[in-house]
C-alpha cells in the first residue's frame, strides 16, 4: 500500500509541475485578432484584403516567432513568416494579403488556417513545444455588404495580474500536495518501524521467557505482561500456540490465532 501511495503522490507532483509550467507560459504569449462576426471575413470578388495578427509577449523573455499557414485555393500570402518578439510587447504584427479571385461567386467560401509557434533561438533548433492554431472563414458577398473588420478588444492572453494569481495558486496547490504526501510517507514509515521494533523485542523476550514456562499459570502471567498490540503479531501468537500445545490438549491450541490476548487468558482460566 505504501508503494502505491508513493507512486500516486509522485504522479500528482509531476502533473502539477507540468500544469504550473504550461499555465505560466501559455498566459505569457498570445494572439490578438480583428473581430469578425461568426469568425467570418466578408469579401467581394476580385478584391485584395489584409488580415492582421497581433502577437503579444508579456513574458520577461524575448522569443522568435514562426507563423505557418495554408488557405483554400491559395488566396493568402504571408508578408513575414518570422519575427523577433521582444518581452513585454503587445503590437508585433503579421499581415496576410488575401487575393479574392475575380471569378468568385457570391456565397463562395474559403478558409485560412494559420499557426504561431515561439522558439528561443534564431536557428529554430530550440522550440517551446507550444503552437497556437487558428483559422478564419472567408465568405464572398455583395460588395455593398462588405464591412471593415474592427480590431478586437478581447485579447487571448491574461494580463500580468492574472498570470501572477495562477502561478500563486499553482504553487499553493503543489505545496499542499507535497505536505500531504510527506505526511503519508512519514506515518507509514513510523508504523513500519514501530511494528518491526515490537516484533524484534517480543521475539527476543518471548523466545527466552516462554520456553521456561512450566505450566499454564506461567503462560497466563506472561500474557498479562504483554499489550494487545504486541500479542496480535503473528510471530508472537505462533510462539504461544506452540507452548500451549505442549501443556494442554484443549482446542485453544487451534483457535488461538483468531483470539485476542484477553480471550486466551479467560480460556486458560477455564482449563484450570
């Protein structure tokens, strides 16, 4: 049971460490995009449009950022695929040039998929294992119905205050888990050490003492000097069973393993 508890505790700690790390990073880096009704950009056939991403980095570190994309019928071009994002900046932009085919019909739909992935060095060999993926829908409508996108005020990252709260909560939870795990391990070790001590001491004393018992009265005297907890050790019960079997043919010999110390004393009194 102790091993299972330790394993569960280790798993809990690892999970919380991973969650704390991911939470701290995911809320330090994000994307702000223009607001689009139903996430749909409404366009007119044969026209060009610009779709802008704003990359935000509230972390204390600088990152390189790679943007990847794909679009239906290749209607999108990315002006800059890589950029160096300074720490605590909120206005780093990536622009997509959208080219709507002239023969597009009202109701035609296109999709622009894109991903933003940070890394810590220029060569790209050290990535951070996190990629934000998004997409927008593009719908061809009548030119008079086309509206200019409004920059969204909803940012996909939390501010520093929220980030600090999350990290603090994660730290507190982690500390509680560690304390609980330490208490479980300490309690288990204490019980094992106590049991082992009782076993060693009683085996030493009982082996020498009960072997000298000449009758049931002497056995009863030894039993009275023991505690209930000590008598419940299987090794001790076996020793008493063997000794009592030498002194009597009573069925007590067969039942002693299921009896308490007081019950054995009462039976010895009835035998006499």
